[in-house]
């Protein structure tokens, strides 16, 4: 929860706003360094999870690289001080302008997702007289056992190259003289809480690694992506994911060759627990079968519940009254603008402050101006 002085500070601020606990972020980064970077693994932070400059600068200083999925994210990584040779650029629909931006900065690697993308990248690199380093994003067809909208490694997903098409792509590559294949890339999904999918990924990655090198290619990068989940139900007791077990699994099951290095692209597990959305109760409404707590944050500030049916923990910061059941809803003119239904929380009144927890990832980055909503500045723990 939040210390009393933090809650008192919140009372003087205009809601809703995002609050970032930098102690949680730094503790998380320490665990990544201890169990991942110390093994020589490379971790690229996924900017799609959080692109706040202050957050990115802390992550960069901890020794992580950047994982980008748009030209805007590539530029933001550069602006945050990430070295270009630490930036991986993924994405199924890179525009010519985005590719040219990556080429202009001589980024570490383009993670390529289709034969036609390879042709376009080769053409654009040729126009600049450059050779682009690439990794093939392959679909290992591993079931991530997560929400269907954030499963990305199956054959029917729009992402990546299916194994059945791999040999044709390998035959195509020698003709693309402005590309250099340096690795293979995987990403099977997001918010994965079981370890079995990652074990299965290792098996598939090992087999594909062997197959590609048997065709005469030398891979220096094995990029297993990210997707490691967080505990949304108990953020206080589980503020840092079990990175020892996560990295230990790959240490045990992935088979690297002497000339290869293991890369990860972690997002949610790095920043998810350090962020909270602070909002204020505008009205309470008591019906025959439902009670509503109407807050001033909505799906414009945090769309995950509406988009993914995500359940974030909700803490009332200014009430110790007996609990009542509420639907906690926002002010947006959409029935889906609901954070939680039938949740038991201390009885709230107009003006009470509420924290929607575990919102550091895929929260502020997905904010919209729908209903012409204005955004309030974020607040960081070192400012209080």
C-alpha cells in the first residue's frame, strides 16, 4: 500500500494521474541484473509497456536495452539515451519511414516477420548502401495459455513466420545482399504465468536453431522474447516477479552454441507493479441489486479491463469503513467503462481516493483522448 504521507500528497493533486513507485522499479531491476544480466543474458525493455522518459532512463542506467515496435518507439529509445546497438525493432507492419529511421541510426537488429518485409528492408537498406542486421521472427506454435488478444506465437496469429515457410525464406536470403541474418526471434504471448509454455518454447527454439545452422547460417542471437506475467491480485506481496525461476528455466533448457547469446524482451514484468492509477470517487449510486462507485478515471486512462477483461486490484486509500460491494466504473459514455464488478471494498463516499494497482505496464501508454479527456501529469515517488 501507500505510506500516509504519500496519500496526503495525493489529496492535493488533480486526479486522475499515474503514480510510479521508483523503489519498486529499482528492486525489480536489481533482480533482473542478479538473475539475468549476471549470466551474460541481454534484456531489451519493451517500450510498448511504458514509454515515460524518466522510467526509460532508469531502465537504461540499469543496463537494459530497448525493444521497439514502431518508429516512434525507436526515436523515444534514442531520446532516452539507449545506444542504437542495443535497440531491437520488431513489428508486423513496419512502414518504409520507420525502417529508414532504424537504418539511419544503425540499430542492432530488425526482427522480421514476413518474406515481403525482408524484400522491402533489403531494398531500403540498398538505397542507403547499408547492410541491415536481421532476426527472423518464427512462430513456434506454442500455446501460451493467456488471453486470446495477447497470444502471439500460434500459426494462426498475424505475427511471425510459420515453420512451414522457413525453408523458403532461408532459400530467399542469399539473394538479399543488403541483409545479414544474425538470429532468430520468438514471442509467444503476454502475461504468461505458467512456466510450461516457456519450457516448450525452449524445445522449439533449440530445434529451429539446429535446423537453421545446418543450412549453413551462423546465428549469434537467440531472442526468446518476453511475456513473463505479474501478480495482479496481490501486488503488495508479489511486487517483483520470480526472475530467479524465470531466467533459471532458460539457463536449464535452452541450448546455446559457443558463438550465441541469449536475448529477452521483457516489458510488463519490469514495470507493471511500480505503477498505479490514482483516481477520485465522483459519485456513489445505490440501486436495487447494484452499488456503483463512479470514479474520475476511465477506460481513457486504463483500457485493459475493457479490452482484455483484466482485473486490477483496487485499494481505497481514504476509507476504513466496513466493506460493501460495488461496481467500480468510470465516467466514459461506454458500458464497457468498468474497472471491476461486484468487488468488496471499504465503503466509499464522494472525494475518496482509490488506487488501481499494477498499472505500470500497458496503462499510461494506451491512454486516449476519447470524450476529449485531458491527461494529468504523472507523479514519481522521488518527487514527494
